[in-house]
């Protein structure tokens, strides 16, 4: 859990709740001009200055969303922030503030919380957001992190899931499947370690996919890139639960269908090679793996020329006027495979 286990560790009870909060948060700077009152009062206050406030919250629970057998605490803090900022980016808004709540058992010393908050601080600095509040409490079930993210944007620029029209183009940022393959490698090596603690994990050559799993990034940069192209998506969502699942969310909210082309799915070479090594279909990893935190969106066909050769975007399909017509067009054939939501579901899956 902590790299230096020889150091004398500090029990949380030594600081108490309020002392712990002050200790963990006193060095967080205020960056956003919209932040008017931060940590220290009964509530925070922000001034949106005539913009709309966009809010999202997400929870990460030990044993469900992460395994401390192989997830460093600093990475966990960073990722907990990023997955929430990704939701703000998916509304075409810019994140400005976060609130962080932590439930922790007495097996965690103060130093463990320091590591988590060091990761949170890195994310706040990277994305220029302010930590403005939260809570800490005890837990009988391990570690739970809950982050609420706040963003601001003018109403006419906010993009929802419900705006796609028939014949729109379906576009994705970055590449897919890497986070899922990174998780498979972590799980494999952790199982080997549990069977024989003297075995050294074999992580060489997996750097990219491991980073995609342990330290993802929110695509807050996409908003500016789309603005430069003079493109406002008709609908948008982030890819947290798997591409197929997110497509079905867009289909449900916009009441359109989607045709997705397997040969168009963007994947990194290391993702493809690792899938082959593990006897997995890389396309299925891209469709159902999840945790890529890329953005999936639709655009008008009239924007095709603006985006067709851009290195950050890949057109992977198009919409139809039938909401039940959601299919994958298999590579090299006209075979149509129905898209099903096989990605992450917290109430159906366990790590």
C-alpha cells in the first residue's frame, strides 16, 4: 500500500476528523476565479458568472472498482478525479471545481491518505480545478472515494446525449481497448504473485496499456479542438463502461440507431498485440472493455470535411433513423452483429 513500509506510520485517530481534513487539504491552491469560498466554511460557494453549472459525481469502492493489490494509492487519487472530469468534458464544458469524500477503515494510516491526496493534487494541477470541499468518515468495508466535479459553460455550447439525428457521423477520440488490456495484465500478474510471492511481475512492454488503466486522462482538450474546427457535436458521451454500452446510451437518448464498422475502431499496436497474446479479440476489448475515458460523439454530415483527416478523431460509423438498429459491421464482410451492452455494470460484475 505504501512504498516505504519501514517508516513509522501515523494512525488517523491521532489527528481526528477535522485535523485530518486540514492536514490533507491545507496546501491546495485556488486557481479558478469562479471559486469564491473554498474549504473551511460550512459550504463552498462558486460564482458561475452567467454560465450554466454542470455537475457530476462518481464513487470508487475498494474490491469493486479497484484492487489495492496492484493499484498505487497516488494513482488511485488521480484516477478518482479524472473519471469525474471526463463526465464534464462529455458535456462540452470545462471542469472548474471538485469535492472529495473519503470513507476509510482504521487499517489505513495517515500516510496512505497523504498518498491519495497527492494524486488528487496532481490531477487538480493538471486540469486547473479547485478542491473546494468534501468529507471524511470511517468505514467498516475498506476504502471508498466519492468525487463530485463541477464545470461551467454557456448553455448554447453544452452538448447532451439526446441531440443526434439520422445520418449523423459517429466519431471517437484517441484509441480504445487499452485500459481493459492493461487490467488483464495487472490481474494476471497479481494472480501469479498470490500463488508465489517470490515471482517478479512481468510488466515490461506493457507501459502504454498499464498507464491507460492506472492513470487515464480526461479529454478536456477536445472542447478547444472542436471549437478550432468550428464543430459543435450533436450528441456526446464519455467511454467509461465500454464503447458498445455508450453507443446504446446515445441511441436510447437520441432515439436513433447506429452502424459501427469494426475495421474503423482505433486501437494502439500494444493493445492489439496484448489481445493476441491473451487470445482475446481486440475489437471486443474496444467495444466492451471500458475505462478508456475517450469521448464519443455525433456530428452533422456537413462537418465531415472539417474532421476527416484530423489525428485526434476517428469516424467509426453513422446513425440511422431506427432506434433498434444498432449493429457492428464485421471487418471484411457485410455481416451485421447486434450491439449489446457487455461493458461494466457495478451491480452485475465483480473484479
